[in-house]
C-alpha cells in the first residue's frame, strides 16, 4: 500500500468513527462525543438551570462521510492547519448534560474588528448582569503583531456577543507566555483572577470588577508567573473544600500524548506543585485527551470533566471532539485518574 492509499485509509477510518459516534448521539442522546462536529478546548459552565459548553471550532469539514470522502480525495490536508478558518464560536446548551442544542456563531470575527483569524479557547462567566466571553485571537508570535486575549459581552448566554474594548485586554507577551488559553476564576471573596498562557508559561492577572481591565496586585505588579512543572497550556482552576485545584495540559496539542495534570494549593497564587496526570489517551478509546474544563453540579458534590480528544484512526491535528466523563476525588481529596469512555455519562437532572 502506498502513502496515498495509507492516508486515504486513515481518513476513511476516522470518517467512519465520526459517523458512528454522531449516529449514537442522534439515536440515544448519550455517549461520547457529547455532540457531533469537530470542536476543541471546551469551556463548560452552569447558568441557572442550564449547562453550557463553549468550544473552539476545530474543523470546517462537512461531518458526513460523503463530504469527508471528497475532502480526502482532494487531499486537503492544508485545511487542517488553516487558522484562517477558525473565525467564530458556536455554543451548546443542555438541561441534563446529555441532550444538547447548538447555538451557532455566538461570537464571530465580524464582531471583533481587530481579530482576523484563530479565534480560540473561550472562557465565560456571568456577573454584573452580563455574560462575558474571553477569547484568544490572531495567534500572535511577537509584540509587533496585533492580537492576544480579548473580551466580548452579551445580555444572554447564547449571545450575540460583541467586542467590549476594541482592542486586546492582553496584547503583549509577558514572562514568555503567549496570550492564549485564558481561564477566568471567581474566588469565594468575589475576586476575579485570570490564568492564561501558551509556550510553556502561565501567568496570573487580577481583573477589575468590570472584567474589562487589569488591576494591580498588592505589590503593584500586574502579572505573576505561576508556571508548574511540565505546563504547556490550557490552565483551569477549581476550588473544592477550601483547596485550589490547578490543572493544565501537557504534551503536544496535535499529538496522541496530549494530557492533563494537576496540583493542589492553599492559595490562588500557588505554589502549584505537580501531583500527576488525571486525563490521557486510552489505546482502546481515543488519543490526544486534553484542554479541559470541569462542571460541578450545583448543590451536589458531583463533578464532570469536559475535554476534547481525537477518535482512533484520526491523526490530523484538528480532528477533535468534545467529550464528557466523570471526575472523582478519593478520600484524601486527590483527583482520581479519569477513565475516558465511549459511553459518556447518564443524564444529570437538577
């Protein structure tokens, strides 16, 4: 079998996997992926009685096998890496974490004049009677480029969101951290922090009450590096029983070894000493499991991890799907390694 045949065979295996799992979702409303389509970097949150997921658009292929086959025959490998196609966010809502409704283009680059491409990794929060969506735009590689982390605001969780500043909130490279993959965390005292950073560096900043500005820490600084061991990107913070559970992604985002590790600290500032991996590939299920968020069921000590992964047989970087599995803690408060599944979770009725 020559290289072209191998490539096409791999594509067809991937297309078949996508078709099967999409059909499972349509038939019984459960299983992984959580919903059909190529999506990544899912930010999950609860607004009132509804669960929401805001992911990165990972791919613009048609999701049926016929369209996929045409793409494969044309050998459109370049589309897989073309950030110019990542120009809007969809959102998904559910009453039970199983049956999802898609809300298309809740934010688009037409609503953010300074962003041309690479609209990535949303982080969302509700305060001041508004819904705030933080995003990375333009994949800047140096401070001579325009781009970085922006913020959009809406009156409803399904948008439409509009750019709030007309420029990035963070548009420079500080402590060698590329300004992407932001996560906004509200502490129990009402303070808003934002963790962010790619290129193996993570910064912490403090947000003003309007969520549209940075305010200094007590020592007068605006940026604190909090990078833990093996950190690559995708920070996430969860507070449980007075402890700060800081999580992040390791490995290469386009490869099978992508994974999630974590630390536990007494403060949102750390220090964050790596404990170990909690999410990674399973040769029987999927590869490249990473860039996650966590949902806590309101009023219950019940948690779910929302993440992306690559179906078996899929090898191209942007062939990623959003999945949900159970996240559990042991009797000592440590996070148990997550078992990634095809089955997913049962409906969670509040």
